[in-house]
C-alpha cells in the first residue's frame, strides 16, 4: 500500500494536469449552539451548522467559495495568510478591500492561491470571526514537505459566554471600568469541548504530520504531545528546516505543522495536551489556565501513560526567530522604508478606552480603502485622502519595508499583516522599567534564512522588527488579532504601490454594485468625495486632560493604560 505522503504526491502530480475548481457553498446564518458544554448561545454558522467544516484544496486548484448572507447585517470572508496578488479585492476585509455582502445577497470568492500549507477562513466584518464564522483552510502541497504516513488537524478556539457585539458594548461603553472585569473562556478542539475530542491513532514506527491552528479570538494555546518529540516543518505556509520542540505556543491566528514519529510499541497509549491561557487576566486555578487532554491511541484499552507536568523552565521552548526557512531565502539585511509604531491604551475625550497603534485609533473609512487607492488617481499617494483614522502608510513598489513595533504595556499581542508574510529580524526589551513579574525579553537578532510568517507575537514590554518586500500592490491592513483590541482601534493600513495598482487591478462591477446597493460610495476619498474634501468624516476622539474618576478607572485619562 502506498504511504499517505506518496498518495499525496501522486495526486498533486495529477493535479498539475487536472487542476480543478473546488466549489464550496456557504449559507452564512445564525445558529443556536452549545459547543463547550457550558453556554447555549446564538452564534454564526454555515449551512445551519457549527463548527464550519474545514476546506481542503490542492495547490493549483481554484477555490470557488459562494457566500450567501442569511444574517441581518453584512458579512465578508477573509482567507487568513493568502496574498491575493493581483486580486486584492478578494482579501475579504470588510470596508478595507470590499463592502460587506448585504443581507439576502451573495458573492463568490474565486481564489487560485500560488501558496500551500496551513491557513484558515474567517469572517472579517464586525467581529463575526469571534461568533464562530471560522474554519481551517488547507492547501495541499504539490510535493510533500517531509516524509510522513498520515496527518491530523487540530484547530483550537476560545469559547465565551457572550457574543462579540455584547462584549464590545461593554468595552466601548463611555467611562466603563478599565481594565474590564475578566472573563474565562472554555476551549474547543476541532469545534467541540476540548475534553471530548476523538482519539488520534498512531501506528508504531510511522510518522505523522500534525497541523495546529489557533483560530480563536483572544486567548493563547500551548499544545504538546508528552512522551513524543515534535519537529516544526511548516510555519504559516512556509516550509522550515525541521526544528525540535516539546511545546507549541500559539497566539490568535498562528499556525504550525509538526512532524511526530510514533513509538515502536503498542504497549501504552498517551495523551496530547492543549492549555488555554492569557496573561492579561488574573491567574485563577482551573480557569486561567485551563488544561484539556485528548488520547493518542496505539492500542484500544492499553494503559495510558500520563507524564508528569513539565515545568515551564524545563520545556524545550523556541523562538520563531530561531527557525530557518527551507528555501534558504536570505535575511533582508537592509530596509529603505522604516516605520516605527508604539501602541498603548488611552481613554479619550468621549470617555472610551481605545487601543492606539499610530497616534489615533484605527477606524474603517466610509469607502473601502482599496477602492479609494484605485480611483483617486495621483492623489492616491497622499495618505491624507484616506481619512485620518484609516492610519494610511504609503509604500513604494518593491520597497524593503521594516516595521519596528513597540509593546509598551504588560500584555502579549499577536499582529497579522494582510497581503504578505515577513521575516522576523529582531526582538528586544523596550526602554524603561519592566513591570514586576515579567522576565525582560533578551535581545535576539536573526541569522541565516529566518522563517517567514504572517502573524507575529510581540511580548509584553518588548519590541519586534519585521521586514518584507512591497511586491503586492493593494490596500493591506496590519492589526492586532485579538479581536477586541482591533475593534478598539489597534490597526493601521498599508497602501502599497497605488499607481501600479491602478494599472493592474480593476474592481469587479459586482463589488462596486454591492457598495452602491447599501448607499456606500464605490469611489473617491475616505468619505466618497473628490480631492481633499473630507467633510462628513466622523469626529476623531482626542486626548483631553480631565480628572480621573476612581470609580471606573485606575489610570489617568490620556496616560498609558495596560496595552
């Protein structure tokens, strides 16, 4: 019998001649579910069910994703990690690359990725990702990235009692308590309560690829197979030199593939562990963190080996800056466009605490940013025309871009860049006093061929430098992938090579009509007008020195609160 890896290789070779159109029909609507065993609530599902089934295609295939909107609000679908080079309008970021799909209508995303690996699809309109509209998207390689016999998929989610809009009503309430009262989510593994997942089955001597994805909204996961050695072989669609690890640490949006070799005996069964946690809520026994266990089955009924819990300081931790890319793409050792960003939380004059990355909280404009970049002619190279809260940065075609991102607070964050992946070239501590209990980040610089990824983790009281080549004209948002933080303003937009974009990309009429049907302009500046006329733009909240009300806020207005 042919191995799984050989079967995949033969299918991929056949697929080069017979690339197919993989048709997937999604009717996006409300469902009532209790997936974690604790909360029954309204969520957003597909075709009347949740979880949404994973989507698989082969490299070279075209995914034809027909989305019908049965919600009472618009929706949009983002393929997290895909570049959409030449088709930026299919990135699916609501009011950035498209208007939302109106209720009672449909739109078809046709995606032919020149990528492969582990990705995911999720709602990118008003936090619908957080309400369940998300699933893995696997693009099989034309050539196996390693020799293995079978593979398993683990997609990890956090599950909260309240829906996303209910959460945001509290978070954005003027003069509400900050930090807000913590909540402690449960974990879902492959769509259901993390302790009720089916066993994975290992055969002695065989090798397995495990794809592990954090498709959650807010919390981190640690994933391990005690008693087994894992080797990272893929990071977010990029093949890596095998890198040994004993535990994966995944922030929202991050993905890995690891290779695991089975034991050579069926004498025992083992466990796998997924621990959900966050460092921005208090430690509470059995709530933060929460541990979940599943079974690695060699033989039904065999005794289970449950290794002692390994202390954090004894684990084989890794930094992604250490992982080397298999294709040996050299380090981008210089940049001709440098952007330094500092993020912080501030309570502004309207009484709301915003998350700020670039001086002003991000807010989507009244016209999709991509549409403005394509229709504003020579003015498209002026960030002013996109509106102040769009936080637009113009990138020239083929710039080598360096972003230096400073986390001045004591919370970890993940950030996702649409339209690109990037090299992580440096970590280090921020200047100033490190909060009590935090271990300062050590200065680390990349060497050789650092791995590329699209979702980074920036530790508390630290900075990170990333570099990428601006080779994909479009309008790409760079934002915190903790959904609450993004919707509080933690994001910016890159307008990449707008004059090149105008020559190479046309907005499909169906997308322009989608905007017009909702009374949204499909051209013009950030408010749909000509030139620099931005009248009608929403007022920009600003810093105002007003007294602290100790009943709701333990941080002074306009001073940095925990980021």
